């Protein structure tokens, strides 16, 4: 089980004013420092989100951020979890990602999703109607120009005649492609590729059933090395009651936002204690080790990402830069290294 960290691009609160240039610049510095710290303390990967047209998001472009992190790190894998290629010209995106893979010398994982937020589609003038079909075509085009010297394609949305993308990615024949998905129809698409990313896993027994079902379907399709990548969230500290009091409310606020906007099927507004039975981990290093140990034992994921920051709530504590870096350091030194030792 490999462990990744997400330097989250949220720094503001929901529906705040457009952030100022100094705020954004400082946030960019923090994102890079968090990634470098995560590599230094032992994390195996850095995962990057994509969000647009939201004022709480200070760094919307995962491609730009991936390139910057690739230039400042040497070991960690860099995964986009997930880019929504439905908003892009797919050949242009393929070219940019190929360069990220070159800068990182083969450390890119291309995580992709069809997209779910109406504001994102609206910003780029792309209709939500038939977004799944557009997404499938985008992936076919990206893989085609990555793996073929010359590429021709005629689909519903895109058409190419003997085009050539150069240079190709560093990895041959291409970087791994994971599909981010909540709904069964979208998870079914992931079976066509190299893995599935699931954010906000449900309570353990339900998660076991869901993962076993899709793992078996992948195996029957001949995909014995199909990656299952999960994401858990939370904060580390020695006083669990204090950690829960200071940080738990942030996830309650975020869950309320997701429920209000109907953005995922599995997360809804719930008290902290209920979220802790699902994807949220709050407390001591031992609590983290116990929870992730159960995840490793029962769910058997190939990869788990940890996210510690989310949008700034309207009230209550929010971690500053120093707190965030200390949390990453402790997670790396006291949790990640524990699992890397084979305990």
C-alpha cells in the first residue's frame, strides 16, 4: 500500500470574494512547500485536484501545478486526481501532460474523470449533455496520440487525420490512466483503463463489498494489476479530543456543501463522529496507524492518499501554513514510515 499526500488547492471559504494576488501567490508557495515536505518525509506520491470557477480554490490548474512540483521533486509520483479532460482540447492536454511526464522523468499518473460540477462546464463553454461520451472520446484521443506515431480518429466530438504528437511521454507506451468515479456507470469505465480512484469511501463493511465487487469484475476482464486508489482525510495530533474539536468541523461544513449541491452520492451532512466511521481520521499517530492498517487489511488498496486541508469554514479554527507543514511532517515520519517498514 503506497501512501500519497494531496496539497489541497482550497485556501478560502465557500463563495468568498475573488482572492487577491498576494493571497494566491502565497498559496502557490505553500502548495510547492507542502509537496516538497511530503517527499522529504517519505510519502510515495503527490495527488492534485482540479477545480474551477470557485473562489475558495486559489490554484485551479493541475497541469501547471504538476509541472511545478515535477521540477521541484525527484522521487514522488505525481497523480492528477482527477483532471476532467472534457473541458480540454484532448491533443493539447496530451501534449502538456507528456511534458510533465518528461520533466518528472516518468513519474506522472494521469487520473481523469468526466466532471460533475455545472460551473466547470459553464466556464469553458462545454455542454454537460453527453459529457460521458465526450470523456470517453477524449481518453481515446489522448491514448492514441501518446502511443501512435501518427493518429487518425473520427468521433462524435473530435476528428483528426494523420496527426503527430511529439515528443511522446517519458513512460512507454504511456503513463498509467486511472479513472475517478463515484457512480457505478463511471466505475465501469475505469475497467477499460488502469485503475479506479474513489474519494470519500463509505463505512468499512460497505466499502469492502463495493471494492470486492469491482476488483472481481476487473479480474474477470483480465486486469490482474488493476489499481484501486482511495482517499482518506483528517488531521494528526496527540490530544484526540482537541484535534476533533479544532478540525472536525471543517469536514462537517464540506459535507454540507457537497450534499446541498448534490455533488456525490456517498457524502452527506453528518456529525464528525459519523464521518470518522467513513473517510475521516482525526487524532494520534496510533489512531492513524490503526485506521489505515484496517484499510490495508480489509480493502487492500494499492494507493491511499491523505488530504488534511479543505475550504476555510465560516467560523472556527483553520490551520495556517506552519501547522499544515507540521501535520505533513508528522504524518510522514510517524505514519507513512511505519507502513513502509512493513509493520
